[in-house]
C-alpha cells in the first residue's frame, strides 16, 4: 500500500491542480474497491448483502476501507489544507469539504491562467526558450483544470506572443505550410523561433568578440605609435610627415601655442600703453593751451583796466 501512495498526486495548497488531483483520487479509490467511501458515510446495501468475506463482516470490511481511504487522502493533502478538514468524521465528509474548498476556486484559477496564456509576451532581448517554457507550463495547468487548449489556438498564442523581430522566420514558416498544404503546429513555431533566437545570440557574441579584438588592436596600435620617434624634432608619438615644427611636412599647421597667445597679449598691452601715452600727450597739450588762453585773457583785461594794471 505504501508504494501505491507514491502514484497519487499531491494536492496543491492553492488548488491549481484540483481537477487532476480529483480525477486521480476517484480512479485510484475505484481500483482499490474504495470508491463507495467517497459517496457514502455508511455501508451500502450491496455490501451488507454480500455477507462475510475472508472472515470479515460487512461492518469490519467498511471500517478497514475507511482506514485505507483516509490514509490515502492524508498522504496527498498539504498541512494548510488539512487544518480545514481535520474535524471531518468520515472519508466522504473529508471529500465533500475538499470539493467545497476547491471547486469554486479552480474556476477563478482557470480564468487567471487563461488570461496569462493570452497576454504573456516575449521581449526582443528575452530568452525565447524560457518564454516558451512558461507558455507550456500555463497550457499544462489549464489542462489540469480540464481546460484543453487546442493546437490551432495554441499556435496563435505562440505567434502572437513573439516580438516583431521574429516576423521573418514566422512568415517563412507560414508560407512553407501554405505551399505544402500543411497545418502549422506548435512544435514548428517553437523550433523556428528558437533557431532565430540562437542565431541572434550567436551574432551578438561574435560582434562582441570583434569589438573586443578591435579595441585590443587599437590599443596596441596606439602603444606602438607612442614609441615612434620623429626624424625632424626627435620627439615621440608622431613622424616627420605629421610634424608641425620647422622642417616638418606640416610646419606651421599645428594648433596655436601658448607663446603665440602670450605674444599677442604683450602686443596688445604695448598698443594699450601707446594709446594711453598718446592720450596723456593730448591732455597735456590741451592743458597747456588752456593755460595760455588764460594768460592771454589776463593780459587783455590788464591792458583795458588801469586799476588792474596797478595791481
């Protein structure tokens, strides 16, 4: 009996596998001759009419069946669910309590799973294999709740969940099936999209390697260039054809250096001084002229006024 328990599914705490669990329990109890314990609290008339069997009376056989059936249920019910049915007096009462708990809940779970199956989407950079695995899991859960997703519907779900970057292989698959007059299968969609994803991953890895090699080559090239010595100025980092100093092929073509800027600044200061000097001379001349005018005016006034002359 202990080995047989292993073939029964464990009831999920949220009741997500209730349909599968229910069907397994009913079939297993029937095959063990315990099916009546799920539908009755007492011995059925047919058992009473059978009389003693194997040295056991009908009552004894019923009690033994209750023990076996309760053991099977106990092995498949999680602890948090057991707390809800522990006060039951018979196997039938336990079974009725389980149905009351999960029959309604399974419908809610069914709606939620169906919505997830229809709305789950794969991003352009997401792993399409993990995405398909998620959809397969949702489909299996729906099947466990007695909701079968047919191949045609599932194909539409798979194609609709892929990003636009997978349009090309999917279009090729669709055209091929149309030409050969074949139906598109879920496996064909999964294979086509998976190949495209693996090709994209490989191209991305190759591009990354090429960029790394290119960066390393540039680094080596720059390091080698730093060791080059110019034949003209004897400095490192360039050759004569790029040299800006006198004698180089690009003599005088380099950026303006700080000495030239300093020379321009000095020249500007000199011009400013000259302008200020000129202004000083002009001011002195103006003052001298003004002083001369005052003296002339004083002489004229003195000549006209005898009193001023005396003074």
